[in-house]
């Protein structure tokens, strides 16, 4: 579970340590800047270069993941 840049370093270390990672949970894309363009989390962007699957959710206590 993680969203910011520092979580990417931890996730990368886990991958290199041969941990069995079955999935990654991160925050959904959020609008940012003047144009309110959607920005994805650093963790989500990192997952694109790996075989990891990721899920996003607005609320950890909620029943739904996207």
C-alpha cells in the first residue's frame, strides 16, 4: 500500500528481495494544476514497468476497489 515517491523505493526493494507481492494498493488519479489534469500516483506509474497488478480505492474501509 502506498502512493508517494518514497513508497516506490520501498516497493522496488521488496521486488529485488524476491518477495512474493500479489498486488499493490494505491490512491486513484487526482486532478492537479491549473488545467486540473489527472495525475497518477508514483506507485501506479512504477507498476507499469513491472508485472505487478495494482488496485486503487478512495477509501480503505470501503467495500470497492477499482
